[in-house]
C-alpha cells in the first residue's frame, strides 16, 4: 500500500524563523513529489513540483528537496511570516493518482 | 499556472435531493480529472478518476451510482451527488492534470465546493 506520512502534524513558530516540514513515502517508484498549501476552507495551491529526476526545486523563500532512495522530501521555508500560516500537504505522483499525506498545520506567530 | 474552477463554491441542500458540481479547466485541456473529498481536519481522499469520453474509475468504497461523474469534454467534468444525505456533507475538490506526451505532470486543483446536506 502506498503511504505518505508528514511530520510534524502541527507546528508553531515565531515570525522570522526558518523551518523544515518533512514528508516520507513508502514507494520509491515515484514520478514526482508535489507540495501544496491549503488555507482553511479553501482549495489547494501548488507550491513546488519535483520530478523524479530532480533533487530539489526552489521558489522564493521555499525550497523542496527529494531523496528517492530514502523515500523522503522536505519543504524548507526561510524567514517565515504570519502569512505562511496554513496546512502544507505533500503528495506523491506515480502511475496512479496522487497520494496525499495528512498535512502539517503551520502557525507563524507575529 | 493553469487554472481550474469549480461551481458552485458552496451549496446547502435538503436530504434526498441531488447536487451537481462542475469542474472546469480554464486554459488547458485535461483528458483526466480527479474528484476528491475532504472531511474536517483530514487529508484529501480520492473518490474517482474521470477520463474524457469514457467511464470514470472509482476508488474502493465509493458508490458509483451515488456519485455520478461525467467528463463530456476536455475542459469539463461534473460530479452529481444523488439522493444526498447529511453524511455526504463534505468539501469536494477536483483537479485536472495537464498531461504532456504521456508523462505525468503537475495537477492543478480547483477551489473546492462545500456541500452541506440538511
């Protein structure tokens, strides 16, 4: 069974802190790994997509890495801001539809 | 990036009625669309994969006769919740895959539809 696990489930940090969100998956035969942001009651916003041939992707203050051999991906957020508060979901893509983790609820305190 | 819209954004209906939710890819063609359901504080659970011009593929435990999916064009898929009951109240999200040359590319998600069944 393909599973995606996200740790921690919730995280609260002061504004300005750098932080790392973790995602692990059981099947190394992935096509891509995607990170999303979800605000309460809203849909998903795609943040970063890492193809299986890539090791990392960067967008602004966000950096996502992918290590297929260990089945792990991390999302690094630099200089966190209160506007970063949301739930962050990772999802693995393969020859099946996306499989989502349960997400990490991030709160950035001003 | 590509844009996916959903309509309506929220709906309240009486138990026993049917509700139709539309999912549209606005600036790209999507041969494959996906329907998810999300309960409060839970992750997204895939309900079905919608393929243009053919029958949808439902995940285990999802009743195909209750959740009717139609994908009649490359930009529109609809989900109809038939004879809705309070336990069907949930957040329904669709996504569309911008598939290029058979490679599995990024999925783009709609803003979701909040269904409340009284």
